[in-house]
């Protein structure tokens, strides 16, 4: 019975014509798979509504393409791949987005070949793997939660090259100056650092000591942004 479940929908069909019922079944299964993959991708992740909708529909689109080329996998993959990569012509995607798109394409391809049980099994296995990796924080740097961007304003007579060295050594694991900009007709400097705090609980103490050092001018500490346009 198990072998019957994993038999291709078109394996026993003598003719190349696809029936309406088989067509609808493949589309419905592909849409369900797309909805599942979209749910896994969006779980505890940042996403846009347009990408989520596209991801949910992609397996069905690929499935239709494969069915309409009468099982010619080479032509089907070429056409479906061209369609799916249109999104990245203007805005580069992250590695996670590209990987999820290929996952949705593979599931749609399997469904389009008529192997619906294999398509569902593949989506379940890969979806569960993705879900576990998301929940476990796999690949996330252990100190990522302590990474911050520090922006501090100092008077022009303060030597920023060594003015905060003792405080940085006391509160930070690492520090890298990113930019230096003059403001207020050159009377002030605005400095931007990428820093890693030793202890998040001591963040306020760090700011207070910086305020004493820079004459209580503007200080800002924020979550360090990651360039989403890079793989």
C-alpha cells in the first residue's frame, strides 16, 4: 500500500493528455505545500507580505509549468527558474530567501511530475529541518546579541583616537571605528563605532561614563544592522 501512495499520478496514464481532475489535484497539493513552506519561512523571521504571497504561489506555478511541458524536465526547469529569479533582478535577496525559493521550486517540480506523496514528504522533511534551524539559532554568532552600533558626539578639542580607550577596554570585547564626520561648522565630531559589549546589563553604566567624557553631548547605542543585500 505504501508503494501505491508514492506512485506517480501520471505513471499509469497511457496518454499524454492530463485530465482536469489530475490537474486540479496537483495544483491543490502544490498550493498546500507552498502555504506550509511559507509558514515555516515566516516563523520568527522578518519578511514582506509580497514575498510571502509569492512563495506560497511558487510551487503551484512551477507545477503548472512542468505539467504543461509534458514532463520535459529540462525545459520546465529552465522556464520555471527564469520566472522565479525575476524577483532578484532589482533587489538582491538574502541567502535564506534564495534557498527557500529553490526549496519551493523543487517541491513544485516534484508535484508537477505527478509524485504528490514525494512532494509532500520532501516539503515536510525540509520544512522541519528549516524550522529546527530557525528555533535553535543555528549559524548565529553567540555574541550577536551584544553587537551594537555606537554613535557619539564629541567637541573638536577632544582627541577621539585615544579619548575612550580605557572605557572601551573596560566595557567592550571589540570595537571598530566606522566613520568620522564633522558637524556644527566643524566644532563637533560625530563618531560611529561597531562595538561588542561584554555585559548587556552594564550598558547604562557605559553610556553614563561616556557622557562624562564627551561633555554630555549626544550619544546613541542601537542594534547593529546587518546588510540584507549580502549573502
